[in-house]
C-alpha cells in the first residue's frame, strides 16, 4: 500500500466507535489505538465467518509483522469504519491490509497491515491454513 487507500479498495467493513480513553494529550487517537482497531477488524471477520475459534480451535494466528501510515487525525467522540482485505495467502501465513475511515469518508485516515502466521495452539509451530480459514480469506482477497 504505497498511496492513501480509498473505500473502494476494501472488501469487508466494520462500524467502530472511538472511546474516551483513546485520545492522547494532543487531542487525537493515540497511534497504539489504531493497532487495537486493526486487531479488532481482523478478528471480528474471522470469528463472524466461522473461520476462527478463539477458545477451542487447534490453530491460532500470531502477529509477526505490522505497519501503519497515518493521514488524518481521528478523535473521541467519532464514529469510524474499519476496512479489511487480504493481500496475500501463503501456506501458513496471511497478509491483511486494513484501513480506518472516519464515518462516510472516502479516503483512509490510517492504513496498515498485519501478517499472521497460523500455528498449532499448543506446539506454537506453523501449520497449513485450515480449509475453512482459507475459504474465508479468499472471499476478501484482492
């Protein structure tokens, strides 16, 4: 993602709401909040699509890489929209690309990526993506 993302670049959207504690001393969302929102967007999609059982599943995703670019400030109280797409699906890894939009905005206020490596819950060793997970990822792939 080299340029500022647009709403039309994404496949899945999630309404989000800022919280009182999200603002920093400068009056806008602290940079760490964006990463929490990214994590929420990814996991909401995976859970809602039935691709991830966070409590009992044999496979879990571990974040091995993240990045974020900031274009416009966001603040409390403000309604937001999170956006998600899958840029690359590997044997045991996935690159998610995300954006956060002010409600109704066409350009991202922030955009970034997460790379998850899926591992066996107990052994913590990489495993091939389960079929259900792969199918859910392919639905929002670009």
